[in-house]
C-alpha cells in the first residue's frame, strides 16, 4: 500500500497518531496508578484505549491509498469502535456528574447510545453526523456539569474537565467546516485541525482525571 498523495490526508493521519500517543500515555498512567476495581477509572481506561483504536484506524484510512471497498470496510470497523467509545465516555462522565449510585441505575441503558449510533451509521450515508450531534450534546453537559462541580469545589480537576469540554466543542465545530484549511509548514484541512484541538482537549481531560485520582476522588 502507498501513502496518500494528498498532503492534507497525510497531516490528518499524523495528527491522528499524535492523538493516539497522548491517549496511550494516559492509559499507561491509569493502568499503573488507578485503584483496582474502581469502575469510574475502568471506564476512563476504556475511553483512552478506544481513543487509540479509533485514531489508529482513522490514521490508516487517511494516510494510505486504499481501494474504495477496503476504505468502506475500515470505516464500518471504525464506527463500531466509535460506538464503544461513546459508551465508555458517557459512563465515565456519569460517575462524576451523577455519582456512583445513580450511575449504577442508568448503566444498563448507556450501551443503547453506542448501539443506536452504529445502527445509524449503517442506515444513513452521513452517519458520522450522528457522532457530531452526540459530541455537541455531551460537551455542553461536560462544560456545565464539571463547571458546576468546580464552582462548588466538589471534585478536584473539574476545571480541567470543563475546559477540555469547551475545546472539544470547538473541535467538533471545526470538524463540520469542510472548507477550513490552514498552512503551518504543512497543509491541514478541517480534519487535521480538529485532531490538533481535540488532542489538547484530551490532555486536559487526563489532567483533570489525574487531579481527582491524586485526591482519591
């Protein structure tokens, strides 16, 4: 297989790999330092693991010259793991915003989010738009939910989480702007810019999670 001939596709792949490496560092840290049996941190471990899987798949699709058939198959696989990613992300956030007892009650229903997302991607040619809609919705919840916790001083690291949510909101807005294009030594389209902004957001999420972990929360 050959690398893509489009520089914007190569920079999109490169920024995907950067995002994967950030998630890998976070995952290694949580595996090493988070308490065993803690469901909240287990959900965050899955979040970072699935971030790695999704971004590596996306880097493959962007960075290589693939046949249309193979590209479509890889997108199906990516959407499947993206559905699992949505489940892990939602679960992890619920533990902080709702508390463990309330999260246990809604936990059986959270997988429906991932299942619904994947079904939509199978039935709707513009299925990725479902992910965009979810991201817009969940980031508002993150911003205000963690912002409230930070204001009330109930959870260490909440300001990091709220700021990460704000950057995620900006990132997903950038993702919708197909015509966006910048040159910073190399050419970046909306995908590459989205990955860069989202990378900073993921770092902030990790810092918030680490802050709470260091304070046994």
